[in-house]
C-alpha cells in the first residue's frame, strides 16, 4: 500500500463520526491514582536539593559566579511552575489507604 493510501485511510478513520469510534475510558481526575505517591516528602526534598547542591559545587569549582546565582533562581522557578501546574500534590496531605 502506498503512503498516500495509508494517509487517506487514517484520515477517514479520524473523520468518522464519534458514535462509530471506540469510546475512550476517561476517569475523573479525583479518581485517578497518583503516580508518585510512594515517594515520601524527604525523598522530594532530596530530589530538589541534590541536583541543586551538585550544580552549585560544579559552578564554584570552575569559577562561574554568575551561574551560581542564575541556576538556583531558574531551578526554584522550574519547581514552582511544575508544582503550580500539578496542583501542589507533594505538599498536600496524603491519604493513607
């Protein structure tokens, strides 16, 4: 089968009415299990601090003073943005169950 025919076949499948498509099973967000609940809070602290400390040491050794200032700001900003998008699940109380 040629590439053009394959593309046409895929387009026809995508353009089919929604009632002919297979239904997708979407769980509400409240019922979805969280992926990283097994990591304790001290583990998240280590995941945050270890790369920060290693990079600071690396920048100190090679004498990059500006990078020693810029990287922590970018690192903290990255984690704040990540937590803001996900709803701060690390700091919320975890249900034991």
